[in-house]
C-alpha cells in the first residue's frame, strides 16, 4: 500500500491486532502513562479535566455524554447528558441479592482486582482499589433510574441552558471538562435523567478524590483491556464474555482484529470496498 494511504492505515491497524507477541511483550505499558497521569491528580480541577479527556479518548467516567438530535427539533443537534458510570450493563447487577446476581457481582469484583494487578498494583493495593471501585459504582447504580423510566421519552427530555445545568450539578468543574472536550459555543443541552444528576452531585461531593481517581483508572483499564496483552484480553473475556454472556470461547484473533478496524475505520474500509467492487463502470 502507498505510504500514508487509507489502505496503509488499515493494513497497519490490522497487523497490530494480529501481533500477539508484541502486545504480550508490552503488557500494560501502553496505558502506564495515562495511569500515572491519573495518579498524579491532586485537585478537582485536574480531575475534571481528566474526566473530559477520557470522555473524548477512551471511556465515559461517572455519566454518559454525546451529541444527538434534539428530540423536539430534529433540525438541530444538542448536547446530551445521560446516566452512566457503571461498567456492568444494568443497575440490577449491583443491587439484587439473589444467588445468581451475587455470583456475577463477585466475579466482577475479581475482574476489577485482576486488572489492577495486571497494571502493576500490589495485591493489597488492587484489593483496596476493587472495593473502592465496586463501592462507588454500587452507589451510582442506586441513583440510576430503572429501565422502565429510561423508555419514557418525556421523562428523559429535559432541555435546559448550559448555565443552569452546570450550576445545579456542580460535581466537577465544567469549564475544565468542556475545555478538554472542545466544546465552547453550546448554550443548551438535554439532561436525560434529572434524578440521576441530582444524586450524582450529592454522591461525588461526598466521595474522596482518591476513590474517584481509582474509578478513573479502572475505567481506563477496562476500556483498554481488549487491546492489550493476552492476560488483559482473557480477563475481559472471562467476565464479560463467559460470566455475563455465557460465551465459551474467544473469537479468533483475525476476527476480533477485523472488527476493530471496521469500527474504527469504517468509512475508509468502505471506500476501499467501493473502489474494488463498485468502480465507475458499474456506476454507469
């Protein structure tokens, strides 16, 4: 492929996915700089900036955030804020006390612990981190609205000014967050679940900076785990694939690598496909 071409980018990304030896040699090295940056956070301004940076680059700490159509004015796009912050797919996994749910919850705690150990934390540090992360996510689950409420479009449409939202829900420094996410001109947004943001404001104001930093570190490790060494990939699959979804074996490496390329460079991939299978003669 020509240097700098779309084809070369696709080729490089796919080859990196197949290079298990290089990934295993690197271990957690690709995320150590980011982990160190999270550990170095010393105040809420720095934490707020990191939350914004992670929303752009890797994961969604504490809440969900994006841009989508205004449901009552489809000609306009609108900032959308919605509940999030938990890494199991439903609040019930954190709250129900039946035997199966408790088994899943215990496996999740072991998974958190395992990622921290793989990232270089001592067993004692990893155990403390797992307790802190699970504890905070459980509290976030408690303030999350249930699935029935999430299906009510009227309850989930709460358009307001940016100033009103950031004044009411001041659990982070929003100026720092918006600077990192590159948003400077929006004046309105939709706050999807008002009870969630009310609860999150109270919760995070009473959560130590250290516990919030551990939550960010786990979010980073969890988001990266499918792309790192086999130890990370297997840990991710053991919980999300085997325990949560009942899968018995990992996809072949070529399939998972192809899926990453297709997700990340879908338009570029499509461009190459069209060039090969739908040339100008076919259009004519």
